C-alpha cells in the first residue's frame, strides 16, 4: 500500500498559480497589447510551451520516478509522433493528391 503523505501539496499550488499567471499573460498579449499579429502568436506559443513544461514537471510527475530518462524518452517520442501527424495532416490538406 502506498505511504500517505500529510504534507501540503505546495508544488501543485505553485504549478497552478504559474499556469494561471501564464494564461493571463497570454490573454493580455492577445487583447490589450499593441503588438502585431505575428508577435502575438509568437508570445502565445512561447507561453504555451512554458506552460506545457510546467504541467509536465509539476502535475504529470515527470521528476518523481526512479527512471526519469525513460519517461523523458516516452514524452519526446510522443511529441515526435504528434508533430509528424500535424505536419502530415497539414501537408495532405494543403496540397492534396492531384
């Protein structure tokens, strides 16, 4: 049986607050900043990547296993498959087969 922890989950609270701050920063960049559309997209994508890393480290328990390299390998492999699927789909939809 798993050992029960009586400590307050500070790591989860900090991760949640960081996620809220990053979401609000993306909202500010989209609605109120006077940036160009390209700059807004770059800012939002950058904040999304940072938020994804925070989610993986603080909520998905990437650092809590005995073999962190194995989990990192699985995540990189999954990201590769996702990129191939998205790029392949965009390629087929954009150019099609004539």
